[in-house]
């Protein structure tokens, strides 16, 4: 639940999602759900030449199970808030 | 993936906004399927009408028609909405026949297999 809430607060930010198949997609976080499935808007692939099939794709749905990393801007994260939330979750969970 | 009400379409991760649109589905085995999304569920299972597989080898590509497909969600990596006003592929790519692309695929897989076995042979010889 923690990361679901965290990502909900990040909606509207530019993120880069790195998938387990090494595909990296940059886009605006449109939405997220309980499975951490991600919907991105205004997407473009980081290494476009290596993945030519994605050229016309501007919005996409990414299944949560295939995400390796979600790269965020450093000022997009309130680390202290996240730290507190994690501590609370660990205590209560 | 939650079921969306009419107003939720703008905010949720539901695939409802992609219904009846042309989509690209990336599968875990590396295949790329294209078609019209007709149905989906909470597992990202999907029904694709007029599906075809786009095979790309270097500069060559081919679209192999498949018909009506039901895709099991666990195989899905990504579902992308294809913008019909944009170019689907870079202009330098050449469209070839099914037989030719299958031949190119075979050459590519044999080359990577050979690289794989040579590496395995080298690893085997490395006793350190």
C-alpha cells in the first residue's frame, strides 16, 4: 500500500520506467494501481534506434510485474516523508 | 487494474481508454503484436482483433497476419496506444516478405546461439 500511495502522489511527474527486458521509457506518470501497473503519457523510448517498433506509441500501459526500476527526478522525492511512512508501515504492518 | 466508472477513465490505469483503438502489445518472449483492442480484464488478458505480428530484424520488417487473438495477461509486458497520425516505423526500414523475414530471423538466432556457446566454452575453460 505504501508504494501505491507514494506513486499516486507522483502523478503528473516525468519518470523513466526501466523494464526487465531492458526497455527504458520516459513519460509523464498518468496513473498507478494496487498492482503498481503504470500508465504513462507522452512517452518516448530512451534508446529509440534499438526499439523502432515503439515510434508511434505516445501513451502506454505497463504491467507492474515487468518493471525493474522507476527513475525519478531527485527533487521529486520527499525522502523524510517516505522514511516516516516506511517506519510507520513497519511498526503497524 | 480496477474497473473504471465513466469518470474514472481519465485517472485510472484501466485499459478502457484503449478500447477499439489500434494498440501494440509487447510480450515477454519479445514478440510484438498489433491489433484493435476489443476486450480486457483485471489480469491484463486482452482480446485483439485483426492481430498481426510485426517481426523486425535489423532494417527489415514484416507484418504476419494472425486474426483474432486472446492474450493471457501474464505474458504482457506493455500495451501501447499507437498514434495513427505518427509514423509507425523509422523511414529507413524495408518491408519484406514472410519467408525472407523468417530466414533473417533464423540467421540472427543462429548467430546469437553461436555467440552463446562460444562464451560457454570460454567460461568452461576459465578455471580461476
